[in-house]
C-alpha cells in the first residue's frame, strides 16, 4: 500500500495566512447555498510535515480554513492558525 504524500496536493500544509475575495469557481454553486464552511486540521508552522503518515499530523499546529458562500458565489476564503501558546511564541 502506498501512503499519501502529506506535503503535496490537497494534503499539503499552507505556508501563510491569507484572505481572498470573489473566488473563481469551475462549475456552478447553487444560489440557495449561503453560509460559511469551516475546516480545521493540522498545519505545521514549518510548512512541511516531518513524518510519513497521518500520525505525524497530531502533534502539529492547527489551521482553520473558511469559505463563505452568498448568492451562488464563493465570496471569501480565509485561513488562520489556531492562536495557541506555540503560535504566540513564533519568532
């Protein structure tokens, strides 16, 4: 069994906090879909997972991702690291 590469593709850590408005979408978003989807998950400050399997995720810092939908459009994407004691001690 081949393990997924935790540092590439959809599983890759995100290096920076960002805020993007009026996202480009392929396909259609139903106009009735209104609200914000929030995802949380591990995201190391270093920008790379050190281990080779998903157990490497658990001791890492966490990041929240949010996409807001209004009137059939993806209006805002933003992400932020969880404001933990480790985050507060970053240089």
